[in-house]
């Protein structure tokens, strides 16, 4: 992930793998924090990292080839 203090919306989308709409939803819900600089919305990198850290870990069970799950 980018080491800068803030991320633009497109950078947040690329860094997180979330859609632009999801990023704006999380901003509106207060799950991500951002600042405004002129017309630009900049997401705090620390806020994105904390959000990702709060998410449950995925458990992926892979079956061996040829064995039905």
C-alpha cells in the first residue's frame, strides 16, 4: 500500500481493491476518514489501513483436484 499520508479516491480504489462507490459509501458511513483540500477528497492512509485490519479474515478451503467440495 502507498506510504503517503493521504490517498486520492482513485489511489484508494487501487490500493484496496474496492469499487469507487464502496469507498464513497464507507466515507459517508464514517468507516473511512478523509479531508478536503480544495475540491479534492483525500482519504487518510491510516484510516484505510485500520479499516482493512478490522475486516474478518477470509477462510478459503481448497479441495484437491478431482474431489468435489
